[in-house]
C-alpha cells in the first residue's frame, strides 16, 4: 500500500458512515470483528494494518461522540421542562389558530444553559429568530418516515407545548 494515511482516513470515514446508518445492535459484532482484524494485522505485521486501524478508530470515535453528545440530550425524553427556545426559520402554521409548528433551538433548560434542537407541532406564534420561554413535554422522536431526516439535521427530541 503506497498511501497508508489516505487508506487510514478512508477507512475511518467509512466506519463512521457505517455506524451512523446501522442499528446499534449491529455495532457490537462489527466492533468485535474489527478488533479481531486489528489483532491479526498486528500479529502478522500485515500490510492491511492501516485498514483495520482506520476502521477501528472511526468506530470508536463515533461511539465516544454519541455517548458524549447525544445520550445526555436523549435522556431528557419523558420529562416536562421549562425551556428557553429560539424559533428556527422552518416554522409554519399549525392546525390550531395562533400556533406554529417547526424546529426550536433550546438554549436553556430549567434555568441551565444547553444547546440542542427539538421539533414541536404546536407552539405560540412567533417570528423566526424570536426567543420565548415555555413549558414543554419532551419525548423521543416518533418512529416515522421523517425520523432519519430530523436526526441528520440535529433534531433529537419532540417537544409538546404545555403552556407558560
């Protein structure tokens, strides 16, 4: 292999792409297989060592990032919280008068600073970019056709406006 660093980077990116698109239970056997390949590559001093190192590093990086960034936010599902939110530009008229639906960026949760996005199907009519404080019941995203699209845009929770 003439370009070891390019191979390592390509395998790193491929492993991250694989991990992002596969269900979590597939990652366990994939990680075991990668560790086995890494061990065999080191033991035999194989020329495929950059492949195994890149893929293992990409999978490890994806797991660490998921645990540090997504897990704390998704753990909020099932709670009702007082949120300070900013209305995003995709807000559209909801089915009720004076209500909007769209993406909200949460900047404060129960008085503590935070930053994540949630989807809400009804909240008070505000202009995009305006900030307001209200109570929201936070739930996990529904398992529908739009779930993957919302996750790819960084929307991690669904929020139901409860007042405030």
